[in-house]
C-alpha cells in the first residue's frame, strides 16, 4: 500500500510500504475511514525532534475492523472503531486508575497516515460504535482519537469545574479542543490566548468568552487585569515551549491548577519559585482511552462538533502538502481522506 513516510526534516513522502499484518494475537487491522496530521508531527518535521531512519507517520485514526488476532474479544470485523494514540491493555493498575497512557504495556500508535493500520492491544485500545456512523460524523470521531481527547485531558487535569475561570495557552488544534472541553465541563469564563483571527473565531465558536492576543509578560499582565489581580482557577498549557509554560504558571492563581499537554521542548522550572507559587500541575500524554466512550457519545448525540478543527481537507496522496500547510500556519489541522 501507499502511505506517509518521513525521511527527515521537511521530507515527507507518499510511498510504497508493506501492508500491515497481525503480528500478535491481540492485534487488529483496521481500514482507515480518515486520518490526519497532528501538531506533534511537526516537531520532527521541523527538525526539532530526531527520527531514527524513515518513520511511518500517523497516530490519529478511526475506521472499520477488517481482521483480528485470535485473542481479541471486544471488537470484531465489520465494526467501526476509534482508538487512542496511546496503546494500552486497559487492565493494568495504571489503566484501572485512569492513566492508560502510562500502561505497563504502553506503545505509541504509528503508521496511521495510510489506508490500513495495525492496532496492538486491540481490546484495550479500541472503542466500537453500535453501528457504522454517517460520513459527516467521521471528522468528529477522528478528532476523538487524539486532539479532542488531549484537549479534554488538559481541561480535566486543570480541574475545570462548573463556574471556573479557565485560560487556554495555545491556539493550535489542541488548544481549541481545550476551549471546547472547558465549555463542556462548565467553565464560566474561558480566556483563549491567540493572535490569529481565524483561530480566534473558532475559539469563540467552541466557547471562548474572551480573547487575549498578548504573550509573555504582557499576556500574564492582561490575564491578571481581567481577573482583578487573582489569576485563573484553571490553565491549560497546550504548546510545550518555555514561554508558554512560564506564561501558564504565572497566569494561575495560588491553589489553581495547570493541565499541561504540550510536549515539552526546552522547558525548565525554578524549584523555589514553584514552591512559593503554590500551583498544582498535572499533565503528560493524554489518557484518551479513559475519555473515549464519553467523547464518542457526545459526538454521536450531537452535543459537540470537534471536527470543525479540521480546516484543510486533502487526499492522503497529498500528505506532504498537508504538512507544509500546517508548518506554514496556513492550516490549523489537516484531515486526509483515504
């Protein structure tokens, strides 16, 4: 089959690869209904994260099961499924505690920018819908696989509650999903930090009540001014740079919580400053599997439309253009039709 392979920085090719096969009795093979490009894919694309040889790209996926290993019990061929980007057995102590992204058998999904993909630990990773969804729901369900689940985790980890004041640092796809999640979880005021008009509009559509375009110290000062010098109850850090993390910490009130899901690159902390700041922090790779049943239900019942975050649609064969468009900020997130 033809699939996306990254050979190095800014070198993504649509080329021949082996068809996926059942390698373990707990595997499933799915036929992708759609796939997409993640903001985290841009780190190696920009040369900011090394790759060891050609890498089969893609970790966001949904589709129809075509084959399962002999030990798979909970999904079967013909079912439509959504899976997490973190592979998990969903039975280990960490999974049972709600942190499937720290599963003792954890793997990270790869090779999903393709027509077919192998999903290890299918029973613990995949969630099936009761029936095949209509085509218009595919983007929304695909979003649940990572970007929506990650934004949701950012809000959950930041302890967003009814009546909260929440700040979202980052206006990429995850940040925008964080806005949506904060609204669904009952935040009274949601301040999205964004400098880009198209992203600001989408943030408001997802539930942002305020937009702050300033960054760094100016952004912190603006948040403090808007909260009468107190700071926000909950802050969602959705970027992963030193500036964004510092901004998130300083926007948070004492006793408030930071949910950080941006993969850190060059981020350091001042221990004494953190000690006296008295902010809670929780983050890391999102345990999307914990949220999938609820998110799928919200999509299927029309409560949320996260697929609006996809503002560029391309055939899989044009995957390289999808990367360029996101790298150049001509697109928030690219969906690839298979």
